[in-house]
C-alpha cells in the first residue's frame, strides 16, 4: 500500500488502474481509524479491484468553536489498518494541497440540512459536500462507501450525487458498535473513564425507542419523549437533539413509518456524540 500526499500522484495511479480496466472504490475518512472505518474498507475491497482511503481532517466542515485543532490523528496506525484491510492507497493530503488559498467555489446543500446536525452545525454539510466532491473528482471512483453512523451525511451525499450527476454508486454500511452498544467513533477517545461508561446511554435510549415502536407505537412525539426521559437518567449527558425524521429527506415526521430515522446528538461532558437507528419495514 502507498501513502500518497498529492492529488497528482493519486490521479496518476488511478489512471493506470483504469487503463487496465480495474474498478476503484473510495472510502472517505478523517483518520484515527477504528473498526467502523475498517468495515467500510473491507467492503470496498470485496467489491472493487482497487481501494483508495482518504485520511483528511477537513477544516471546512468544522465550525469556529469545534474540535478541528484537537481532532485525534495517528497516520502510522491508520496506515497499518488500511494495509491490513487491503487498501491500495492511503491519500493523506495537507490542507494546502486540498484547498487553494484563494478558492471561491464550494458546494451548497439545501433542504436536507435544516434538521439534526445541519441545525446544530450550520456550515458542516457544505464543507462535507465540497470536500467529498473534490475527492470524487480526484479519485473518480466507481463506488464510494459511507457509514450509516452519519445517517444525515449519507442522505446528503446520495442527494448530492443525484443532483450533480456524479457517476458513482454510493454504498451505505451498517453502524459498528462496541460490546456495550456505544457506536465506534474517533471522538470516543476524548471520553474519560466515567464518561465512556455514561456514553452507553445513547444506544440505550435508541433501544427504548425501538422497543416502543416494535410494540406498535407510531406516535413520533411519544417515542421521542421516552428516549429523552431515558437520556435524562444520565447526569453526564446533555442533549443537543433527539429527532424523528424521514430517512431520505431528513424532515420531521409525526408518524413512524418503515423509512423513519431516529437520530440523536448528545454531549457527554464536552464530547458531542451522535447515534441513530432506522426503522425498517
Ligand atoms: P469519519 O472519519 O468519522 O469522518 O468517518 C468516515 C466514514 O466512516 C463515514 O462514512 C462514517 O459514517 C463511517 N463511520 C464512522 N464510524 C462508524 C461506525 N461506528 N460504523 C460504521 N461506519 C462508521
């Protein structure tokens, strides 16, 4: 596996692969990789001849008071994980390689970003759409892999690909969790021992919601209230949002159907964690 720092080198490699008729998978990440990322890479390796993993803490998707500076980084460990999972290239550009100092173009997403994380993080999804578009243009993959962990991001990327006619298949992958149910996240590393124990409240609250729905509850307000009540039993938890939305359009719904996304963002101490579940038919 090669660690590549420049756009030109990625393009040269991909060009060679395409000349040989090989298919290319892309897994965009911000690094500090864990088993969640690994599951995406392994799936991409199964479904494509060559896989590029991008490892880039994208500054344009962080708000001014967010954790850009402290976001965890460990390129050496990431490289081992990628190599073990079968990636061909780990693309790790510097911000100056990705962004011209006098850039004037970005991708703006409307509609799917007014709720959930888009509401709490106003510039976030424009930053995501812009960097993912750039990665799509640099790597020109046949398929790109995204986790259901970031459910709104997955919906946003699917919509962007449709609206802007990217010829790329978007593959959504299930959430990988710790044994106690906590969704794996690079940000879990911020948690103290007590906070780590407390963080299980997110998946427990989702379970309360799921169980109500499995027992026939269709009223989104009642499900939401029960989930909030569960979260409030944990003194270290502070709710950013708990919402019930349509999974594709990310608009609030009153009634639970088979395409409903239940999503939450919760601060455990100073660490903002997200989790979600989708109600299938
Ligand atoms: P990140 O590095 O956090 O930006 O995540 C990169 C990709 O990995 C995104 O598509 C995430 O949704 C996905 N991902 C992160 N954590 C998990 C997880 N626990 N399970 C599945 N996918 C994940």
